[in-house]
């Protein structure tokens, strides 16, 4: 390798890929890791939620493949700040459009560009979603697959919805998560599954801080990154 090539390689951003099902805690961990390690953060699920939200707001059908793909191609960063992204209806729509290969293709470039050129001159990026380690950034040096029992995930999601002022019934949230899991895991394009080299982190019995410390230890072991901000 030439000196110039070595120098270029040394400045490549570090990518941390975090995957897992809904309400497993991956978003909380990804944000925490980004803050502690001084990295940029992208919740890739918000891209699909933004597509779902725009479709619903325009009276569209998330199952309409062509309309969903057109919305995805027209997505802009400002759409990620919509106030309705966390609603259950939008979450269901997001899971539906995420199974659309044309939607996934439209959003893939956005995610890879973010990882390759993190904003604000950050040294790297943390991306969380369903297929970051398997499809979006398969060469990421650090990959985590975060999971928890579906019952615990349903409890967490119900509490999140209630804290946001919404009405949530445990049985309905549990049924929705099971349906979403089946759709995400069984879709033909980029199904939810751990990358072969991903580290598994089960958060069923872990508090937020304990889960973050375990995730941090894994990422530091894989990347050599130092903590830039203490908890």
C-alpha cells in the first residue's frame, strides 16, 4: 500500500451498525454510543417512518408499491423531523413500506452517504435499523444485534406510547409487535436477521445503563475508539 493510500484509509470513518426488532432498545443504545464516542447518529427507521407518515398524510396506501417508492425518492432531511413519526399507525405503515424493494433501494443511498460522510466532521457514525450490518454497511467493523423477549418489548413500547400521551393497550401492542416481527423477519428483501459477524446483545433483563456499558465495551473492542464523553 502506498503512503497516500494508507493515509486515505486512516481517515475512513468508523461505522457502528446496530440492528434488531422494534422496542429492543437499539435506538437508545445507538444514541448513547454516538454521544459517548463522539460519532454521528442516524435512526434509519425514521426514514421508513417518514415515508409511512407522508403516505398516510396524503391519503396513500402503504401497500401501494409504486406510490410508496415515489414518496421515498422524494424524501428530504426535513421529513425526519415530523411530529407524527412515533405513532403506532406510522410504525405499522413504516414496516409495510420497508418490505417494498423499491423503497429500500431509494433509501439505501441516503444511509450509505451518511455513513461514508458523517455530518459535522465526525470521525464515524452509528446507524441503527433492521439491515444495517447485513445490507447497508456490511463492512462495518462493529456490528450489534440487539434483542429482547417480545413480551418485554411490548411492555416498553406501551410505556413509551403512554408517556407520549397516547392510549395503549398491552394486548394490542403485543399483537402488533408480533405481526411486525413476522413481516420484518420473513420479507424477501433484506429480512431482519443478525449479520454473521454481529455480536448479540439481549436486553431483556438489562437496565439502560448496563446495556449501554456492554454495548460500549463491544464497540471499543471492535474499533479501538475512545470515550469522548462520560455518562
